[in-house]
C-alpha cells in the first residue's frame, strides 16, 4: 500500500529542547540478547549493583506498608526524616527525586535562565550538560588531564568567572577518580556569591575510606551548594528511581522542590529507600565487595596493557586503543555490554561497570582476546 507523505509540521518547538544531544543510555538487555545470540549477558554498562539490593527492601515491598493503590506522599516526609536523621540535616533542606537525575533537571529549572552559564567537566555525566542546555544555558566543559584526573587549575579558573551553576561529579562519572580533601577545598574556595556548586556524589559509597564526604565538608562552608546522592548505585535500587538533594538552605530547597513534578517519587521507591537506609550493613558489605573487585579488575586490565583511570566508583574507564564502539561491538558478540564513550575526543575510551567476579573475569578474558589481536 502506498504511504501518504505527511507535510512537515510548522509547529514551533522549544529550540533548546529540539537541539538537545541524545542521552547515551546504554543498551537494554533484550537487544543485547538479540545481538549477541546469548542469554547469559554480562551487564557492565549502567553502573548497577551486581549484588542486587538488601533483602529488607524485598520484604518491605511485600509488606502492607506498600500500598500501590494510594498516591504516595508528594513530600516524601518519612524518607526525608530518615535521611535527616542519618545525615544530621534538617529534612527541610532535603528534596527527594525520581532518581537524582530528576534533581539535576529540577536544579537546572530552578536556577537557570536562558543565556546563563554552567561549568562542568568533559568527559561528563550526560545530564550535567543536557539539563542546563534544556534550560537555555551555555555550558563550559573542562577537560580531564592527560593523567585522567580533574584539572583543578582550569576548574578553579572557570568557577572564579562566576557561572550560575557548577556541576561536578565526585567520584567522577565516567572517569572514576574522586576529589581529595585539598582538591574539594580548592574548588569550594573558587566559588563566588551568585554561583551554585552542585556536587554530585552518586558513587560516594564506593569511595575508599578517608575520601571526603561532601555533605560534611560543605556543611561548614558559606557557599550556596547542593550535594546529590542516590539509591540507584550502592543501595541497588536503580529500577525504582529515588535519589535526593541536600541543599545549603531552606529557600533553595523550597524552589528546587517547586521545580519537580508533584508525585515524583512513587510509593514503591519510598518504601524501598526507607528499608534500604535501615539496612546500611548490607550496602556497606556490597560496596566493599565492589571495591575489592575494582582493584582486581583494574590490575588485570593494566596487566593487559590498557591505560585505566584511577577509580573510586563501581566502574573503570580505560583507553581501549581503538574506536570504542567497535570494541564494544566485539565485546557484545561475547555477551558483554559495556559503555562506549562517544563525547568528541574521548571516542577511544570504554566504561565498564564492576560486576560479579565471574562477569569481571569474562570481561578480562574477552579484552585479552581483543588485545592479543
Ligand atoms: C554522576 C551521576 N549522577 C546522577 C546519576 C543519576 O542517577 P539516578 O537518577 O539513578 O539517581 C547518575 C547515574 O548514572 C550518575 O552517574
């Protein structure tokens, strides 16, 4: 049958949104199975927790405290109270989000106007660029050093110019290192009134003991700031979508909360996050296993001759010595999904999540085969 060709629409679209670069979300499991012809896919692309989540979460979801037929509390009162107690922060300074990614969007909506400037890093967590662009802001990206670390001098200089927001993830997605105490203090010292520092600590729980705790460090500073944390990584709740923003003041928290959707955190996510928080020992044991596997896997990749960035996270970022999409396609044929980095200038880097020991062994063996070619 002949298809009728629709005339191009003359509907004016928001130009900031229409021009957005796509978010590199990684491959879903069914497509990976179809492309690899294998069922036993090792999912090393999305920085999920290979251990799953605490059994206390599953029990809470099966209990009468989870009522799917009710609208969940739009203010996440019980979750924010539990977080406030754990962190010794007034719950009025905490905003819960549908994943911390919603908080990145809400902060951008709350603070940015078209033409405002934002500083972040490159390579970057995609949304630190996409959400400011969606708000019409201009984004300045500070490149990693040749040693695959934060370029503190360049970041200090860019922050001192006075952007409206600075988005820094530490530990850094996708590269891996975290700011040390001195580095974090330097960046805080560069922030002037009128700039909001957003320290995204999605991978905080995987950092080595002694790494700075952004909430603690920033609590004693006078700068406007938000620290982002999530239940998606170390707590293993990526599929439920819950994260939070710890803000430096009540008014900032109020306006960020006003920029989110009203019923943003669903009932299952609220019940699960409260149960996960009450079982910190599960999370800590899991993060410890991930740290040990990170050290082992990094050493193996270095042994194969790859340049691997220092990591305080649940993933490794390394120069795969070729086009990352081709190398990722080679790994996929063997049933392993990793993330090929596609930002300009970084197309020869791969990011691989730390999985269960058997998955990490598969990755090492597959890369050994590719390296030997
Ligand atoms: C640095 C960083 N921030 C925020 C997020 C968003 O996490 P979520 O929305 O699952 O809380 C991620 C997810 O990968 C991340 O890597």
